[in-house]
C-alpha cells in the first residue's frame, strides 16, 4: 500500500495519518457447509526433564457445533521423542497406528492415551488435533470450537 500526500498552496506544521487495514477470512465454497476437517500440530512440549514419563489422557475445551452443541468430532494423535528434534511419528487410537485417533467425544471428557510402549518414557511430546464438521468424512453444517487442550502426564 502507498499513501501519497502532496500539499498545494498550504503550509503544514503538523500532520497525522491513521491507516487501518482489516482482513476478513472467507473459506472456500464447500458445497453446503464447512470443510470436512482441518488439523493443527502443536508446538513441542518438554516434560520437565523427566525421562520416565507416562502419558495418561488428553481432553479438549470448547464446544461441539450446532444449536444443540452436539455436532462434529474432535480427535487427537500423539507423538513423543527422546530428542527435541524428533522423529515425530503421530499415532492414536486402539491400534496405535498412523491412521487411528484418540477420540474424547464431548468437551472436558478425557480420552486415555494408550500406546504405552510407543509413547511413554520419552521426554518431549506433540499432539495433532483434527476438527471435523460432521464425522470426518462428510461435509457438515456446523463445526466444533476448540479453546484449549489438556494433556495429562505423570513422572
């Protein structure tokens, strides 16, 4: 952006300019609703130097979508490593696989983080969160709102 001011026939002893720029996000058209899903990978967290850590559960804060706040899905995968540089292999669910997820259900409901042999006893961790507007397969009319994530671990 460029702002040009050329005074003609006047003397300016003081000049103040206020420029306001606003941005509005408009998601791409998805037929009739929100995108099927979106995901986010957290920063790296350190478990206070503990190497014998056990990851217990994960929960999310917020609300499901819709008038009754019962629409959509929020689910997680976890990755842990001995080194801050990884490797970071995200796994979840009962299979501890890369295509499976821990699914707490409603907000403030903890999901047990199984996969003990793959995740426990590692100093650093990250999580991947996936927010789905319906069932993670179909386009939905409403979407969950996540305001926080809590990972429970013990030394």
